[in-house]
C-alpha cells in the first residue's frame, strides 16, 4: 500500500471512529460537526493528532534521555540548535512563505525551484563560512563548547532547508495528513537515536545526531508524494519564470528574510546569553524548562499555525471579509486554552521535575515559572501572526528588530545589576509578553488595511 493510500485510510478510519464516539451525546455531536465542517479546525485536528503522537513519544523518551545525558550535554545541544536555527532559517531567503500565495500552481512550482537553487547556493556559502571563519565564529559568540561538533551544522543546515521547502509545499496543497505522518517519524526516529547513542555514551554528539534526524525525517515522504502528484508542474519551471516570481515576491527576501533571521535570533537568544552569563549547566536547565513549558501547547499551537496559514492564505487571495473575524476568534480561543494548559503545568513543575527527570534536574523546574509567561504569549500570538502574507513584511522586520534589541537590553541590565537566573528569565519573559501585545495590534491593523483598499497607501 502506498503512503497516499495509507494516509487516506488512516484519516477515514480516524473520522469514522471520532464520529462514533462523539455522537453518543448531543454536546459532543455538535462539537464534532463544528470541527469537521470547519476547514481550519479540521486541519488542526488532523495535524494535532499526529503531533500528539510525536509529543507523546518525546514525553516518554525525555525521562530516559535526562538520565543518559548531563545538564551540560543538554546545554551543548541547546547552543548547537540555536546556532543552526539562526543560520538555517534563512537558507532559502524566506521564499517558502510565498508558496501559498500564487493562484497558479505553475507559479508556485517556480518558487519551489527558485528555493532549491537558493538552498544549494546558501549551503555552499555556509560551508565556506565554516571553513574559513570557524575560529572567528567561535570567538565572537563564545562557542568553545561546540567547537568539535561545528561541522554537523552543515548537515543540519541543508536538511532543515529541504524539509522546510517540502513542508510548506504540503501546506499549500493542504496535505495535512502527510505533514502529520512526518511529524510522527521525526519524533520517533529522533528520540530513538538519542536514546541509542546515549546508551553507548556518545555524550553531546548523540544528542546532536538525534536532533539532526528529528529535523530531516520525512523528507523522503514529502518528496515521493510531490513527485507522484505534482511532477507535471515541474515542466513549467524555467529560468525566466523563476526570475518573474522572484521579482513578484521580492518582499519576502527583502523584508521577510532579515525579519525571520532577527525573529529567530530573539527566540534563540536566551541559550546563547545564558551560556555567556552563567555557563552550560544553566543552559541545560533552561533547555529542559523551555521544553516543558512549550510542550503542553505545541500540540495545538503548531497545528493551529499551519492550518491558519492555509485558510488565511486562501481568504487573502479572495479578499474575504471574514479574515479579521477568523484572526480575532482564533486568537481568543488560543488564549483561553493557553492560560490553564501552560500555567498549571508550570506551577507544578518544581515539584514534579525531580521525580520524573531525576534529582540532577531540580533547578529546571523552577525556571518554568518565569518562562511560562513567555510561553503563554507565544502560544496564543505566534500561530496567527503572518504579517508577511498580508504584505507587511517591513512591519515584521521592525517588530523583530525591536524584540531583539529589548531582549539584549534586558540581559544586559540583568547582568549589570547581578540578577539571579530566575530574575533574568523573568525580565526576558516580560519583554516577550510586551512585544507580543504590540504584534497583535500590528496584525489587526494589517488585516484591516488589506480588506480596505483605501488604506493600502499606509503600507
């Protein structure tokens, strides 16, 4: 049985099973009809079901992983993944965010071809940076702890870029079932690799290899599906057409590319700053705490973000007046979910963490308290914030730059005043919450402008 038939069969059985359960009473019957008849929440349900399995695998594996590796090992992984995320996010100059916008698949496939060329070019450029600028990179960012693993960044760079391209193509096609399938593969193989290599005492290398596997697993699944279903579109790829779509969607590399890098820097700043200020052990505690506060909501948040992007992109193409109500309604639902989901788990963390993950990780439980504020804000705001697809990439760049500057200022003040780790993380979280509020205002304004032609001059 092919992957496509397998996925279709799984989806059909899932919805039949869901319908049989929820129809047992009137309330759940209404809820099921609402989800199944609503494209956004149906997409969230499909994506979320696979993400739930992947997260469950991660939850089961984490207590084993924390007993096979030390906080310092986890700190090295956190620094490695932060550096990879900062460099890797710009591998294709953010053109993947434009995949959903062209009305014709022939234009979209030329964006894909352009992205593949850019990925090859940026991978070659990154290899030259590592070859000739490795020492400078290590000295500037104080990365001595990952010096012996730095060449693994190149593998992760290309693999992450290729997976991102294929994943966003699947989002354009609303192939949520296949995205779900790859998420399960990533969770399974990534965790298995970390555990197996941990048993054989690979140390930080085992975590890094497991991280690479978790990033690239699913590339083959996406590629086979794209070739079977969309290979006829590849005939439309030409140099002139790639130049055309590159010019049409130039806002993405001009504004969204630097904005995405700056955005990623702001997200990955804490591990790098904590490494400089407090050492790799503290980074390891932070890494676990961050996983614990993000994990409860990532199931819903990540799925909602991909499904919202698919629905919002279609509404933008049609200039649907329902776009703003979709944004506000989705945002409210996410906030209602986030506060108890993340807040309660964070409150319990200091007392539960030592029991589940081992006594060596007790400090990570206390880090969950200040980080919960940032996690709640990120859970609610990030999945629905796509200023780039509204045509306001420059707003996103200004916002991202402001967040990085304020976060750096927060860490500088904390260091100058000699704050403890907990107070430093609280300062960082307050910055994140404040900037997310501003982002909500910008998104509402952007949506209002694209639905009101008379406001276009404000962009």
